[in-house]
């Protein structure tokens, strides 16, 4: 009994330590929320700032926090370099900086530095849209490196490809949901391009399995800028993937497709690339269809090809409830959906799809960064670097804070929280903020 009790304590401590970090895209629970408390609502570039660090350029990637380290991806337009950095979480001191590659973009919409890195307590792994995948120790020593483009071919995307890394169950996951035909000179011209999911060993970068993911979508609708999300369904850990007009669940051991539902695009419109990642909560997987289309709630637990009987609800009657870019969050038993196309923020009952409240976001610069929900608050940031904070219970606006000046490079990086602190990334600064 004593050994069992001690084991339970150790597991609880490990769980609480993990929850204190924000070590990959959408945080410790893969849903945009965290258990952090006492988070600030009153701050500015000079108020309640623990430290501020200069950054070499813009990026849509969020910073991540693991222990006493903060890791950041950047693209420097000035030097045309892709950069990986580490900072001391307590002081903001720069611990190391590495140039990963040269050439930061292929188009004006984005840069190769959009994917968020991931850390597992021993190493941090960076991925860039150019295909570079590289792991460093926390001391900044390179552990391994590979290039996905060199291994599996150029990414067949009209715009710059982005997806974030996920570390779960001792594996590193990366998805490439792309066109089957070349576009703008990208992709194979002598054979079809395959969409696929990779599982790799985080310690070596070695491929553990590669699962081809078929799609009935056409043209740009095959392109997924989403990130796969781990979850546990009926006691079985799975990886949930959205893109190519379908949502699928995959076995973590070999990538086998366990279930599939589609489609929010029955007429196969060809320009519906998918951006918001799947979020799971209350035994529901939430899908935000693109281009002002509805939100779909899929009941989890089915196998094989799911039918419309597996759709819990569709937000057809609530035209405010839609999202083209931001990934929703799940917190306190509800979904929180930030709409970049209707200037709305909604708290949604997962069972019915009904809005418990709807708040309007300020008009002007767009809100495309995904929301953070924690400590009873919702933190959103717009293209100009204005952080708008809402009360999660009522939807009332608490504060609006300007953290940057408008520029040609919009701010796209989400606010994150870890170890009692907020981290706000603008194009030129990383702020650590606390009460």
C-alpha cells in the first residue's frame, strides 16, 4: 500500500509539473487551456513586465515554456534567416541562438517560421515550413537534424506550408496534408503527392511509422494547415486529424485510421483549405469549417466510416459561430470559439451547440491568433498586438491593452500561460508578464 501511495503522489506531482508548462501548440491539454491561476489582466509594455526580450523577426509560432526555458522560432527578414532561440524563463536572458536555415518565405502571406516547436523535458524540436526539422538539448547542443522535403518531397501547397509539432506518448508527430498534384512548381510532377502522418522517435528523429492519409477533396481543399491533436477516446489514446474535407482518428502505435467523418464540403468546393485544428472535449470533436461555414460537433467513440448520425450538432442557425483561422479552446466544460470572420467570441455548450454568451471583438485589425483560456479569463490578440481580455463566465470585456505598434507584419502568435506568467509575443519582442 505504501508503494502504491508514493507512486500516486509522484504521478500527481508529475501531472502538476506538466500542467505548469506550455510545451507545445495549444498547451498542456492540447485544447488552448491551462490550470494556471493568478494571471494578470492589467499590464502594458512597461507595467507588470517581468522581462522583455528582443526578437529577430516575426512569426506565427507561439513561444513554448518547459521548466526554466522559453523556446521561440523566428524568421528574420533582415538577414533572411530562420532562427531558433532559448531564453531563461526567470530573467529573460538569452541562453542560445541558432540559425537553422536561410530563406524565410516563398510568398507574402507567411514565413517558414509559423510552426510552433515542441519540448519534452530533455530536448526541444523545431520545425520550419522549408522542411527543416531539428532537435536541440536544453543547453543548445544539436541532437539530430533532418529535412522532411529531402526525405519525402516538396510540400504541394499554394501558400507556405505550416503545421506544428506534437509530442505525445513518447512519439513526435508531424502531418503533411497536401495536394495530390503539383501547384506553383511545388510537389511531384511525375507521380501523385501523398498526404501523410509521421511518427518519429524524439530522441533520434528516426521515423517510426508513416501513414498515408487518403482524401476525396480537390485542389486547395486538400491543403491542411492544421495540427494533429492527441486525445483519449473510450480509454484508447488516439491522434485526431483534420483536413482534406475529413476528420480522422489514428492509432498511435502504427497510424492506422480508426474512424473517419466527412464532409463539411459535400459539393467538393476546391478552395476550402483548412486552418483551425481539431479540439476535443466532452466526448466531442469540434470542426470549424472554412470560409464562414458552420461549426460541426462530431460524437466520438465510433469506428470506421461515420455517418451523419454521429454529428451531435451543426451551427447552421447561428451565423456568428464560425471560424476560418483561429483554433477554438475547451475549458470548464465548454468550447470557446473566436471568429475572425464575424468579429465574435462565443462560449458554446458542447452537448447542444447553443451559445451561453456571445461577445463582439473590436473591429479593425483581425484576430487570427487562437485564444488562451485560463484562470477564468480569455486572452485574444489581434494583428496590431492589442491583447483583449474577457471574463470566461460572462463574456464581458475586462481590458484591452496595446502591446505593439501596427506594422506590415501582422501579429499572429497566441498568448500563452505557464508557471503563473503570461507570455506575449509581438513581431519584435517577447514579454513575460506577471502580477
